């Protein structure tokens, strides 16, 4: 009799504990300053945390609190997310998802291994990375490399639904972190190097049915352009079916313009912002008519190859385009426009404007009115940009240096930035406290030879041989603070290698970034002084994040595991005496293997426990 | 008498031996033609680098072979593809073209 009562009482206790664990909806989760509920911290993609326990005065005492191997040895881009007391993160292919209860972080609460076709490995241009899982309403959303979107129960790790978003046999992969807003989860598609036709898709969170999908090339109806709804700011992008007519013949059908990096969202305007990749093929000769074979001349707008290398602003509910702007018309250098769009308010000529800031691959830092698509400023953010001398703010068009235009059969040397850009997908952060951006950059230039390319589904459609090397000054990259109003560097930490990891900044006054050779660094946001660093087991291409633990201590976490495009010299099994291998990366990164090796690990840091007590 | 016959026999054997090499060389592909295909229209360089150093795909210039580095294995790989991302080129390239590419690939690790 007594035993039965004991069992019942215990069951009741456990049951009530279960109910107490109910997962919050996304809005509630995002309002919690202690968490990190979406990949980019917030819809504006600021990667700014209001947590301030860690300061320039005490960060020197930061120590490793706990760590967990991922068991995977390819590049780990992306970042963990934290909702309440739960942390979730994923790995490089095979994209295992780990759930950790932060009350007992030395064990894994659950682990989910998706079905994931290894054939997709062959269509991932730049290592088999994943930029993160997303959360909403008790579900974790995982994009798998082979093109599925899995909705996983956040408490149990059980699969709730899965949809096939992309077809890897056609050169399409999936690496971007999803964006969840309201009742929709939005995903992209990768494959700009495979002649895919890029698109963006919204699914209903509840059951995975498709809400909308639009393409980034082709006729207006398929792109989501409607007269009266679509209002681009610049004349050269006003017109009918520009996603067809700015291409020769049917080239738009294999025109790239994929969606492989970051999304932002403005709740007031109800607009989703993202950038599109390079056009298909890299070799631009195929994207302009034969009479212009030698040079695009002054025809960049006519043969702009829309809507590649553009920022797109789509209505969340319908997917239709409100406006767009193209950063690099008729791209000849692989200047994907997929880097993050950070949403802030800035003063311009005495007026407060709602803008987006975008550090493009092409070396220019754009400030754009995010309601209208007007470019307010576009200075360069790195040394030696030479494919164009400036962006003409009247027309929105770059003023090109035609001698840096790439051509079939010719090797054009010393083009800056390289195809990797002065920044690639590694995200910058913004602090509303300082008004500055904290930007991880590449200092890379290239030689680019146009070669033959034939479209074969599932085979790279590139048409270029590239050799990348360090740019002016000889260093590989830097981490800098950038003033968007003055358009200038406030401070800069030069690094040996391109800084391929994303930045975090905090109200405590400390910013974090990781280096390709494995140093995780904390810097004073005012001066850039490096106040603390930790040598991780493998190079860092993940994005730092921070959260408040259940013990009221601030933690900082980052994934270590070298790879990505720049780290392929270590993560891939390459022969380093071919400088053009890995789409040009080998030449610039051939010595990376002296400094780091493959790995896969989550590192989590905090101040010592007694430090918290004495601070209070 | 015996000596002369064995001489003839030896000469014939030698001739057949040499001829078998020549025959193999003709049946094996033309590495130079293979290089043109590898770095051009078949797009191999896109995954494997202009000199086979690798990238999206593994290096073909080293001694490590996931699916075998002998001529028959590489031919099979090229014709039918392999798990882990190597596409099938059976339809994209003729038998002669495939043989040429295989010859070029073998030459990359012979250096």
C-alpha cells in the first residue's frame, strides 16, 4: 500500500516537473535578454547582447566552463541558440543536432541524427557547413545538407515533420540557417557554383506545408514582382521581366542567384531581407552577348543578370518583392551579395532613417534605406578595392574599372577584393551603445582566368580558375570597429589569416571573435585591445554568442572546427601544390595546416564562480 | 638448330611482350586530351582543381584513393559516380573521352 502511494506521489512530482518545462513561443523567447533565441540574436541581426557581467576589467579572468565534442571533423560555421535553460546546435555534415540542458551541461540531453544523403557532399562548394538551427514554439528547425527541412521536437528530439526543399542531384544543397517569423519558417538554397536557379521558400511551422516560394531569376511572376507592389528605387532596375531580359537567351534558367546565408526581418515594414549569390556561371562571357565578349563596356545595366548579387526585400506574408537593389551588376568576380543585412536607425543629414547596413563581398559597405532601397552611402571598407572606383549614388551603379573585368581566355591579375570578398558570410555585429559595427574581414586579392564551362547538372558550373593571395599590407584579414556615419575604421586588429568567424558584442563593453588558426579573442570595444584569448583545438569559423546560465552567470560560447571555403586546405584532403584548388583558396591558405588541424568542439566560457559572487 | 629455334621463340616472345605494351598504351587514353577535358568542358577542375589538387572533391594528385587508384577503378568512378558526391559521367563523356580523362588523372599522381 505504502509503496503504491510512493510511486503515485513520485509520478505526480515528475509529471508536474514535465509541465513546468513547457517551451516558450518564439516571441517570448526573443524578448528574454538572457537567451539567444534566433541564429542572429534578433530580427535585425545585430548579434548584440545586453548582458554585462563580463567587462573589460574582468574578462581577463574568463575560463573554460565546459566543452562538448561534436564528433564531426569538417567546418563548423553557425552558432548555438539558447531558449530558457536549453541550448541547441548542429554540426557540419551529417548535421547532428545536440540539445543540452544548461542545468547539467556535461551531458547531452538528446541528439538527433537526420537522414542525410552523402551524395550532397559533392555539391557543397565550400565545405559541408551548416549555419545553424532555428527555434519556434517547441520545435527546432534543421536544414540538412541534402536539402531537407526537419522540424524536431525541442523537448524530446523526435522528428515531427520533414520536407524536401531542394534536390542535390541538380547541384542544390542547403547550408543557411532558417529564419522563423510568426507562423513561417523560411529557408534558402545553395548552389551558385552549380548553375542552379536560386529561390526562397516559406513553410508553415505547424505542419511543413509550403506558404510561398519565389525565384531570384526569370519572369516577374516567378520572381514575385507585381506592378504597383514592386517599387525599386533606381531606374535601371525598373522594367518588365528584367530577370529574363538582362540575360542572353535562356541563361537565367541556370543563373545562380542562390540564397545561402543570412536573413533579417523588419516587423514594422513586414519585410524579410536577404542577399542573392553570384550569377551562374562565374565566367561572365556566357552572361553577355558575343559582341561584348572582350568587355562589358558601359552595358553593365543592360546585361545586369538580375536578380543575382542583389538585396531582396520581400513581404513576409506573400513573399512578393517590395524593392530590390543590385550591388554588383553583371558580376565578374563571384561577389555574392549574401552577407548579412543589419537593421539599425542612423542619422543622415539631420534625419533619422531606418536603414540596413551590408558589408558586401565587393569591398563596399552599403547603408540603404530599408523602406525604399535608396543607397545613402557606400564607401569601401578595405584597402585596395580596384574593380570599381566608387558607387554612383545617383544611378546606384558601380563605376567600374574595365581593366579588372574578367574575360574568357585571359588571366586578369591583382583584382581586389578576391572572390572571397573583403568579407564573406562571417557576420558582423552592431552595438547600439557605441553605434559601431564590429566586422571580421578578409584582406585578399586574386588573379582570375576565365575558362570554358559547360552546364552539366550536379557538376560545378564555374568557368574560372582563381588564385587568391593576401592583399595590401600582407596580412590575411582583420577584426575592426567601423563607423557607419563617417564610413571609416575606428580601430583594427590585423590577423595572419582571414577572420572567418562571426562577431559578438555585448553591453558589458567586450566583443568576441575567433581566428582561423584557433584563437578565440575578447576585445575592448572602445580600443580594440585584446584582453583575453584562448587557443581552441581547431580553427574557429563559428560565430560567438552569449547567454545567461541558470546559475545567473554569463557564458560565452563558440564552435571550433576549421573548414569553410578558406579552411578547405585543412578540412578537405587537398594537395597543396595546386594553388588554384578549392576555387582559389589553396594559394592563400596553404600554410594553415601548420597552425591547426581538423576538429569539432563546442567551447563555453565564463568568469570563475567566485568572481560573480564578489561582483554582486 | 635448337639454339636458333629458341632464339626465334625468344624474339617472338619479346615482340609479343613489347606489342602488349603498345596495345595497352593505345587502349589507355591520351592524357593530353584528357587534360583538356578535365580543365574544360567536363568541369572536373571545378571540384578537383586545375591540377587535380582538390577542393569540393578530394585531391587526385596524391596516393590516397577512396575507391581505388587503378585504371579500372577510376574508369568505374568516372562512368558511374560514387557515393559521397562524385557524379556519373557515363552519359556526358564518350568512352574515348573517359579513357583520356582517366589517363590524365593517373598521370597526376605519377609525378
